[in-house]
C-alpha cells in the first residue's frame, strides 16, 4: 500500500505560481501512474493532470490548465510535482494527488481508476 501526502498549497495572487508536491511512502511510486485532481466548493472533483508510470514519458493535462500547469515525477525522491503558473482565481480548489496501479505506460484521467489518494492541499488564488 502507498501513502500520499500533498504539500505546497497556499494563497497566491492571480498571475503567480505554486508548485505542489505529492510525496509517497510505503512503496515506490515508479510502478504507479499518478494524477492530480481538484475540487472547488460546491463543484465536482475534476481532473487536472496525469503522468504515466516509470519514466513518466506520457503526460496529460486538462484543457482548462493547458499551457499553465505541468506535471512531472522524480522517482528518486518518490515524488510527483504539479507546477502551476499564471494562476487564476478559478484555479482555487483543494488539490489532491492519486496513484493508480496496473496502468503501465498510460496516463489515467478518470478518478475512479485510482487506488490511493492523498488528503489534499488548499490552493487559493486571489484576484
């Protein structure tokens, strides 16, 4: 079993940047596809970005964050990152990372395909 802990959230002005980290313990993340999701108050959880297992050669990002957010992984640190640039007020949400096993070489964009979830970190973007 793998445990996930997110960090790096906070309050930032519009146009600013944050880098979220998803640190894993218990098992190596190298054999897991990893994704980031977010949920704003009163809204459904939505997919943000995903990276494939191992080298992470495949990535996928939602249209709403395309060109602003980048996902990457550092297997040596057992950590996946979400670099968020040019943040907008509508990016305000709780961001959670998740890990999916048995998805070799692909990204996973559907929440119900993930096996493990972190507790989330709050990101607030002020206008």
